[in-house]
C-alpha cells in the first residue's frame, strides 16, 4: 500500500517540529535515594521535517516508546531521541514529558508525614549534541511585607508556585531544587498539618515576609552557588489573597 507521507512536497518548506502530543505513557522518575517513582507522563515527541518531505509516519513515534516505563533520566531521554532520529531518518529530535514527583513532608511539630506533589517537566533535544532541561514547580507560602508593615502585626499571606528550570553539568536531584525553593519562601507548604503545626508555620512565615520579587531573587542566589548549574530560569506567581489578580516575577541567567 502506497504511503502518502512519503510523497514529495513541492512547497519546499522545512518544518522545525512534527510529531505527536498528549500521549500518556508510564514513566519512572529517579529520586535522591536512586529509587524510581512510578507514575504516568504526558509526552510529546517531535522530529525535524526536511523541505521536500510531505509528512512523517506518526505511528512510529508510539512504537519507539514501546510498552516499558520511560526512565526520565538524561541517558533515558537521549536513548529515546537516538532511536527517534534513526527510525525517522531525522536530522534532529525533541521530547517533552510532563509528570508529577512526590516529596515527603514532615510537619514541624507533630512530625506527621504526607506527600507533596510537585509538577516536573523534562525536555530534551538531539541536534548534533544533546541538550536537557529539567523544570520543577514547587508550591510555597509568602507573607506580604507591605501588609505587615501597614497593619503592624498579622498580614495577608498567599500560596504561590515557583517554577525552576535548569541546565546542569552532572546530576541534580529534584529534591535539591525543592529544598532551594522551600528555603527561599516565607514558609514551605505542607499537605498535612495539625493545629500546633499550623501555628508554627504561620509564625515562621510572618518572621520572613517576602515580595514575589524577593522570592525569585532568593532562589536565584541559591542557584548561583551551585557549580553544576550553568543556566537557569526562575518564575514565581503568588495567588493573591486580597486582590483580584496574581503577582509574578521571573529571571533567567547563564553562567
């Protein structure tokens, strides 16, 4: 049966990325103890399409993943991209995977244990050389300095999210990024707190009021001290509790 994807395209327009998105597939994410967290990821796979080619064989993207969980390590991602390039006879290949990583939390007083979900994104490209970006999104708590100054006491607080993207030489653990963000906020967020825990978290947060700008700069300072990181981007968005809008700050730096 003739394959129309193999037809010649006379428009001679190259496409940077062609492929599939939204594919849910089992994944395995390594933690700091070198265990693998099993879960599912939403995957996009892409290749470059030369100007004379009409299309690609979309089914081959799924075939390349097979039925085993995709290990979300640099070596695991590079292996998929190399198979993709070879199978598609492509000059470059790209993968994006969105998933969830769970970090254990212990409440400050009761020591109650819970699991906090952090969004993670793994992006990798193979275009002569291999490039890999890890993004981790961490929930945080901040207390508004202006509100605290104006009220002379308790101030309005809000939950927010900090997104950290890094390129590294060597290995960096998701837990290390989470810890850097926790230490940069007014307080960490816990899925499970008892009454005594809540009082401590709130009191500690009011001892460390922060603007969203402070939050991003605090994270950036910590990333600057890590010699493994040669590029990063930090974004923070606070879900404002007293205004009908959120507040946002970001920075991107290369070493």
